[in-house]
């Protein structure tokens, strides 16, 4: 975590380090490393609480992650259009500013809660918890969490979701998995999006992209989709419906599942925190 992105303090957890907050004073007066570790621990505690809420109501929670413009909102629009008569869907939207994406989702006649993060480049469990107060989970089957467009920080934070999905657009490089390994290791499913453009973007090779994913020792399925063509999203729908079935079976047997949160990403944040620990502010 660093001063430049401000991702250590979010609108969801800032009360913890504010004057009088739980972590406003730490062991040596103002240790950035201590503040970071306390915030991460508190986030994980809140995430477990969120997941228990989802599980109580048999709701599958899915976190969508990608760089900006990879097609997360378009994917949600297409999914809602195709599946809203079979599943009760809601969306939690994360953006730095505006309610633009939430308004697009609401236009599809499903509930959407917008979280504006300010300068925080990812959602955290506290922000998701606040959003859940605006949703009736007893009336839902799936909650999609559209994370802030960013290929770094979102992979390191458990929100209480069950699965992570990472989108990679063909307008990006097919070597993105190699360049951003933490994000792609966190994926339970990788969606290569906008494949209708492959005919004109011949410098993107889906097989190379999948090869880079496999080089990360990831066995996550890699699925090619295009929201513009019904036959090119069917594999995504099949994965989703199977995941709903598996989730309900897990819950019936007293089990749940956590996403592939990446400790490597957290270590990077801790390393940055150590480098900035001489500063008087708890911002790392």
C-alpha cells in the first residue's frame, strides 16, 4: 500500500484509524506496518462476516476484476438480460466516482448499490458490508461485485465473496497474465472478452494468454466470450449455472468456499508499508 494510490485507507475502514478509532494508536505511536496489518486482519474478519451473511441466504457472491474498460459492466448487462428470469440478481458497483455503472444496471430492472471509493483503488470488506445493508439477501440468488478497474490491489482483499473472475479484453496485451501475476493467480475463472474483435486485432493470441495463465500454476478455466453474440457467452452462462449448483450443494453439506485471495499481493503491500514506515502518517 502506498501514498500514491491511497489504497490502505478506504471509505469503509477509515473510521478505524480516525482519532478515537480502534487503530488510531498503535504499538510504537504511529507504525505504518502495524496499521497495515491491523487493517488487513480487520478486513478478513469483516469478509468472513459478509460471507456468513451470503451463506445464510444461499446467495452466491462473485467478484469481477479487470483493468478499466475490459467489459465488466457490459458482461453484467448481458448476464442480467439472459438470466434474470431464472435467477434473482443484484449488483454492487465499485468506482472512484459517479453512479454511471449502477444506473446502467438499474435500467435492467435489478437492484444495484453504488460504492464510490474516492482515491481507493479497490473495494474492501467494510464497504461491501455497508452495501449489503441496502440489499435483501433473502430475495436474491446471486450478488455480483464489480470491483474498481485495477489489475493490482483488488486481488489481495477478501470481500466475503465466493469466487473471483478476472476479465482480460483482447484490446489489451495477451501477456497481461505474465505482467500481473497476482491478479490472474487470484482468478477462479478467466474471461477473455470482446473476442468479436479478434478478426481486426490479430496481435492478440488467446492461446498465448491461456499459456501465460498456466505458467502461473493456475488451473482456472479460461473462457472466450463476446457480449455481442449470444453463442459466444454460452460457456460463461454454463460455468455460472454450474457454480450456483455446486454452491448450494456445499451449503447443504455445511461447507462454503473462499476466493483465491493472493498473499503475494498482501506481501507487496506490506513491503511498501515498510518502505514508508518512517513517515508520521499512518498512510503507507
